[in-house]
């Protein structure tokens, strides 16, 4: 008979704090990019690399 390993669930308070910190970082980045000059003859829309990875239509990939 195999014993099932105990799965440690993340602490909800730690997870909540991490999500709040990430939200603040994204807000700071968005504030910087909204004040950036517009790109001439660019692709339009938001900068796909604004969070440090390439993102288009909600799909991101590290590069």
C-alpha cells in the first residue's frame, strides 16, 4: 500500500500579499508606459514587452 504524499497548500495570506504586490508593480509599469511617447508607424496598442516578456492578446512568453 502506497502512502499519499501530503500536499502543502500555500498560505492564503502570503498568496494574497503576493497578488497585491504584483498588482502594484503592474500599475507602476502601466503608469510609465501610458506616459511614454507614442510610437511612429508602430503596430498599435500596448507595448508587448512592457512586463518583461512578450505579450499579445493576453498570451505571453518569456524570451
